[in-house]
C-alpha cells in the first residue's frame, strides 16, 4: 500500500503501536499492518508516544528542535522573533527548517527576572503569574529584603522578581518634605496655667538605612521626640513669658531635637505653634486684664493731653499779659466765636460799638 506525505509534512509509521520510522515528503510503500500519522512541520510537534522512544530514531532526532526545561525553570518560545508561549518543566520538540524557533530559558530560583526586558512580554497575563513587580516612585527609595536579610537599596524604578520560595519584602521611604501634626496637647506652664497647643513640624528623610532598618516606625518616634521637647519647653515658662516668646519656640524646639533626630535618619527643617488655646475661665481673666490695661493706657493718654492743654493755656496767658495787642486780638477772636452762636444783637446809640460789645462779652474785673 502506498501513502503520500504532503509538502511541509512529516509522517511517522507505527505497527501495532510500535514506532517504525519517519517518512518525508513524497510517496512511500507501507507493509501490512503499518499505520502513518501525518504532522504539519509549521506547528510544534506533539508526539503520540513518549518522546524518549521517538528520539531513538536518529533521523527523526535530527529533524527536531529538542528543548528541555528543568524544574524551577521556564522557557519563552519565539516563532520567527514573535513571542508565542511559556514552556514549563518538561521536554518539548519542534520541527526544524520551516519556522525559526528561539527559546529564552530562565532560572526562576534566581532573584530578579533579568531576562524579561521586553515590556510587551511583561504585560502578558501568562508571564505575570511567574513574577512579582515592585515600583519605586521618583520621590522614593526602598530597602529590599530577601528571606529577612537586607539585600540592597532600590532607587526609583520598576523591579521584577521571580515568584519562588524566597520571601521578598520592599520597604519604601518618601524623600519629599513631610509634615507632622501634634494637636490638642494639654500642657501646664511654669505658673500652673493649663493650655492646649496645636503644633506642627516639617521634616525630610535623609538616611533611609537609619529610618527603615535601624528604627521601627521612625515617624512615630519623631512625634514622641517633638512632643516631649514641646512639653519641656512650655513647662519652663510662665504663661505671660510663653506668649511673649511665642515666635522663639520654633528655634528652641529645633535646637533641642536637632541632634536626636539624626539617629532616626531625618532632619527637621521647620516647626511652630499653630494655636494656643486657653480654658474658658482663663480667657475671661485674660480679657479682663487686657481691658484693664487698655483703660489704664487710655487714662494715661487723657492725662497727658490734659497736661499738655493746660500747659498751652498757661503759655498763652503769659503771652497775652505781656502783649496788650495780642490780648485785644484774643478778645476779638472770642467775640467772633460767641457771635456765631447769637442770632441777634441789639446796640443802643453811641459810637463805641466795640466798647459796648466788650461790656457784653467780657466780664468786669
């Protein structure tokens, strides 16, 4: 019996389930009981029986690409330069000559998936199931821990690690300026005045190793440091002194914590009191004191003005006593002011009108 193998096909001859030989393109004579299985050489070869048995035929072995993927390995298959699939542990065969097969074998026991550099490949779901992705933003740095051991510092970028038995942890720190709020702090001043403060501080992380490796929750430790420094400073002044030195508090607190925060890997750049909140009775007392101070200032100003006015009158009187013409002019000025307030003035005969007006307005000595 004859059989025809089409172009770009291969034929495998079996007799009673046993592999006999490979047939190339063309017509072939088959013996009684032989069966032919035809395979398209443009497609991967899926053997009907164990590949180990088939590869005992040297001719068939030479016609195939054999790819062996070990445990803890994967292989990326490319057909004519285009990604096609991921091969897991096992033995694979592909026909030669028609398709240009290439394979990238990766050891997944390694830490980084360095062979996966093509972003289009990394975006595929079948690839993502084998890798872990960590992104460090441009304003961040991170510490990479592998199985509990510090591996290295990660700069800004995207990192791909194999999903394997290793336990990976990435701790990030924000390197931008940050602000910490200490609100509602109830503190007693030196003179036992109770008040509440709202305080803030700005800081930056300067040493990621100290901040993340050498300290646990460095931001909470910074909060406690600032809180204690604030209480110590406020407790050293009376309420009046504190209100006077309000603008100096920031410099004082920074000076206290400057050396201490170095161990936290941070630097405090600015701080200050946002609000000083007094109890209700203290507010009333302060208002009363303020009103009394303002009244005293007003009385002082009034007395100062009265003294100045009296001194001016005295100087005027002395000048009028020494200068009769000035006295006459002053008399006329007063007469004019009084006349402005009188609607009618009746004068009897005579030519001494000014003298008569003087008798009306100027009392006799």
